[in-house]
C-alpha cells in the first residue's frame, strides 16, 4: 500500500537517475525491483540493478530524462518525454512507466514512443 503519491515517488526516482545518485535509487527500489528496457530485456533484482545503473552512468555520464507529460493510473505512473544521452544523441523520445508498491519503485520500464505505446497508455 502506498502512503505517498506514486507520481512524486516516480519523479524522485527519475531525479536520482538524472543526478546519477546510486544511493537514492537504491533507497527507492523494492528488493525485487525490475527494470525492463525497450527491447523487453529485464533485470529483476535490486542488487543487479544497482550494479547496472553504476555501469550505465560510467558509459553515459551526461544521461538525463526529461518528461513532457506525466499521468498516474492508480499505482502506475506513465511519463512521456525524451532521454538525453550525449551531444550526438540529444533527443531520444520514449515512454517510461513506474509501478509503485509500498512507496518504492517495483518496476521501471521504458517503451518506444510510438502509436502502439501511446494508445496503450492513452497518451
């Protein structure tokens, strides 16, 4: 059960991504946290995801997510926007979802920003 607003938890999690704050991310993940990328590749443990974030931040030190639209559907937060990787790949459109359980992020998922995804999430 969530006592905090799921949207605020998802946005706080994203701020930790943008600040490359591994401790903050860890504090906001459930123990069985799942990360699923756009190609449906999945990491299903908090421990493994912390290692993956650390490696990701080393590879992409300028990475940031910017959201243009955020909506909440019960415990699922849907975010439409773009990722900034570096100067060469500055605007990468995407849709993210965060499933919030017990005031933590149980799942962080990224989708391609396409008609199918927009229809699925009513964007």
